[in-house]
C-alpha cells in the first residue's frame, strides 16, 4: 500500500511541477509574446486600388503617394496595387465592386454616389464654394463626417475627401461668357440630377455619358462640349478636340476615398489605422498638387492654342440666380437641415 501511495504521489507531483514550470516560462517571456502578437497585427496583403483618371493626374499621383505611405508604415506588408484610367471600370462599377468585396479601394467623384446616398447631392449645388478653402472647411468638418457616416450601411467605408476641383466648360462652338451663351450647347455631363437640371435651366442640352467615352464623343461632334476641372481637361487632352475653354468654376467636385467594408472589417485595428492615416496624409498632398496644377493648366492650355475666356463675377452671379430654383428644389430633397448646416460652415470661413 505504501508503495502504491508513493507511486501516486510521484504521479501527482510531477505533472504539477511541469505545469508550474510551464507557467513560469510563459511569464518570463511575456515581452516576446506581445511583440510577436504585434507583428502579426499586419498581414501581407495585396490591395487593389482603382481610379478613373490617368497616372499623371493629381488623383493618380495622390494614389501613388498613398501606396508609398502604406508600404512604409506597414513595413512592406501592405502592398497597394494601383489601377489607373478606369482600367477596372468607371466610378460606378468600381464602387459596386467594393460593395461586393471584389476590389478594395476606389476614389470616385462624389457626384455618382447621389443615387445611393442622396445627401451627397448637396456638394453638387452650382456656385456653392468660392474657394478651395471653403470646400476644405466643409469636407474636413462635421458636415463631411456626417456624409462619410452614411456609407457603411451601403457596404463602403469613407476615409476622407480628396480634390477633383472646380469644374470648367469647354466646347467647340463659341466662347461662353454669359448665361445666354449656354443656349443650345450639347454638353456631356455626369449622370447627376442636379447637374442635368442646372444645365437645362441655363438652356443647354446636357448629355450624360461615361467618362471613358468623352474624348471620342467630342472628336466626332456627338456633343459640343464637356465640363471638368482643368487638370482633367489637360491630362485627357480634351483641348485637342475643343477650341474654347470658359472659366466658369460652376461646381466644385471632391473625390471621396472609399474602402470596401467587407475588406475593412477583416483588417486588424493596426491595419485600419495605417490606411486611414495614409489616406489623410496623401489627401493633403493631393489637394496641394491639384491646386498647383490648376494654376499651371490655364497657361499651358493657352500655349497649346486653346481660346480661354474668364467669366466675370457678375455673370456668375447671374447664372447662380437663374439656377437658384434648382438648388432650392434639391435642398428640400436632400435635407434642408443638412444644407443649412453646410451654408453655416461656409459663412464661418467667409467671415
């Protein structure tokens, strides 16, 4: 019996000693375990990021900067693979690909989002902003955040706003200096209610069309003109098939930095922070680049033979007055309270 108890005692003591030994070993190696867990917070991933514009456009250069920042912050584990010039589809198709989890990132203009989130239409009101700084104040403030907060329920995450810029008018018929000069012009626009109604009210014939089709349509005279920021006009060589450029500054269009929610939800907190910080940092770079390019583009287009005309503040005020019923109609549709908050933010900057 004593022999049996002795054997049992040994059997009990040995596993206990092993357990204590294991616990002691784990406690002395906590730092190593934590550091290993931290390293595993960033996995090796390839991230498809598609945009509609060219690699040399400020949007393309901004995406390249974003890719570089992400690579640096992740130690090379997060590889952002850029796709330019709508090679993955137009803004709408790429946004749908994000919703389906087939693509990770796109940076479209906000205008095509209006069909999904109507409130984005407030950014399409003509002659809303006078300066880029007014736009920054709204987009980087509470109003911009409220717009971003509406995206997750649609399968998207918004990390901030970049700059497309003030839209200008080109055409092959005549200089547009007054509101009356819009009359009868067939102008390619985005598929956007506010834009369409505004141009109709000015007497033009707006024609929605995919961006990838615009150059050919201008060249074949299917449409007389188009409207886009100067950097887009220059980088897509629209001046080669358009004789006149009118500096109307009729709408300021932002880009919105979108991430697939399906992809985002599978990221660690550390990975999410890297992407968010990189989107903001690259966005500041992209805005500065856009504004520098905008200033240079006018002179370069003039040098290339484009007939450029300014539109006076008085004429722009007249155009705004003509379009005001359209703005009032859609302010009610998009949400008057949000529109009032938007206008209050703009007034703060102006005062």
